[in-house]
């Protein structure tokens, strides 16, 4: 498909996930045919945003246990206190996280994606506007993932509501919970898949550039005449410019997505902690359906956390491989007496190494570097807190 990288990405690569984004009002149409369509779309975007936020607030207030717990006048029970605190923790964290992520989806993420694509456009042109169908499949995976998680949670929620004591406004609770589930399960995971798709695009071009650099390495080692050396030098400079653009795009991607990824990682950790507790409790009470619901939440959170870390690791691995290939090319240039080219390669290695450090620094707002090495320590922390919770329960049951 001809056109700029931005057009090909938004119209082709991001499809069919973009269809869901348009329906839910978080995909910004910048080139709508008429002014009234733009106005209508902005109106729909704010309707969805306000509906999602108010549904979270409604369910949080409607189903909070803290007021009932404080006004009951009964003696404080440790088990009940732990359940109330965990219930409020997951609802409050979901309310805050979903609001931040949804606002970022509407106001921040698309300018960031546009800037990322414009940074890579010259690289795309250098490679002759290649076919991006290998990246398109991640959009399909993202759409399937979002729909499966949302539908599963809707099914479990309906079961829970049908087996729950009748509320004052039952149909309104069902409607608000329906909106809240889509907001929490859909809007929070959509930025993760956009990050994955953009990351895979960056990896796609980096892999192509690595292959070209290896081929150039072979050409430089076998260059004998002056014309062939001049051609090798020109190709080297062109590849170095493309490589710098790729590193800047990767740095931009991590920098602009750092807030939304940090919020997502926080929410996944909280969900894994609270849902793991409920899995144990429901298993002991024999409530298998709600046990499966919380187990699916644990699995969803773990997979989401792993996907974020895996994508960041893949970007880091390909960029590290680029530096080793550049060093090999520099050594080949020493053998071919390409001193000017070698000096340029050395300066690029230094500059790119600094950009790679910036990527590490921007991973999670300067707090942690995104990597699969985080997964095991995170699980250890969750298990530690679960042990502490059950120690409190045991102490409460043993007290007179």
C-alpha cells in the first residue's frame, strides 16, 4: 500500500483493532471528510469517557463495603477487615487507573503514536515502503484478547449479579457494571497492545537494518577498488542515519508510554494480589464459578505484565545486537582502510549507547526498567503479602 508510514499504519496495520477503537471513541480521526463528522466524533468520545468514569464511581460507591463495615457497630473481625480492605483496594485502584488510562487514550496517546510514526517514516522510505503484514497480526491478536477478556468478565459478572441479593435499582446496577467492565478490561489493555504493535514495528525495521548491516559488512571486507569503497561508505552513512532514527523512535516510544505502562503495571500487580487471595478463599468455600472469575483475572494480569516486559526486552535485544554488528562493521572498515567511515561508526556507537540508557531510564517513570527479570521478584512480593495476610488471619482467629 502506497503512502506515508502513518497512513499505512493507521489504516492497515492497526486494523481490525482500530474498528473497536473507533466504536469506543478512543481512535482520533484527524482527516474526517466533513466538519460535522469531526464534531460528532468528538462528542461521542466525551460521552464514552464520561460514561466510563461515572460507571466506575457508581459501582465503587454502590458496592463499597467500608461504609457498611464502619456503621455496623459490630466488633471488628480480622477476616472481615481484610476482605473489606482488599475489596476497597481493587475497586479504588481500578477507578483511578482506568480514569488515568482512558484520559491518556483520548488526549495523549495518539499524538505520541503520530510522532513515533513520523520519526520512522524516513526509515520506512529507505526500505522502499515494505509490506507491514507481519505487524498486522498483532492487531488481530489484540482485538481477540480484548474481546475474550471482556466477554468472560461479562459472563462471570452476570452470574454473580443473578446470585446476589436483589438491589434497589437492579437493572441500573447491571448496566453500570456492564460499562465498568468494558472500561476496566478493555480500555486498560488497549494501550498495552498499541505499545506492542509500535514496538514490533520498531523491531521489524531494526531486523531489516541488521540484515543490511551484515551484508554491508561482507561488502566492506571484500571491497578492493576505490569505487566499491565509496559505495560502501555511502551505504554505511545511510544505514547509520536509519539506525539513529530507530533508536530515537524506541526512546520516544518508551518515554511517551512510560506513564500509561506504569499505571498498567501497578494495576496488574494489585489485581494479582487481590484476586489470588480470593482464589484461595473461594477454593476453600467451594465456589468454583467465582473462583474461575478471579483465576481469569490473575491470568489476565500476569499475561499483560509479561507482554509489556517481553516487548521492552525484544526492543532492547535488537538494539543491543545492532551495536555488536556496528562494531563488527568498524573492524571490517579498519581492514579496508575506511578511516572516515570508522570514526563515524564510533561516534554513532557512543551516541546510540546513550540513547539506550535513556530508554532504560524512561521505562517506568525512572523507577524501574521494564524487563522479564521483574516478573519473578514481583511474584515473590505478591506471595509474601499473601503470607502476611494469612498470618494476620491466623492471629485473629487465635485471639480470644
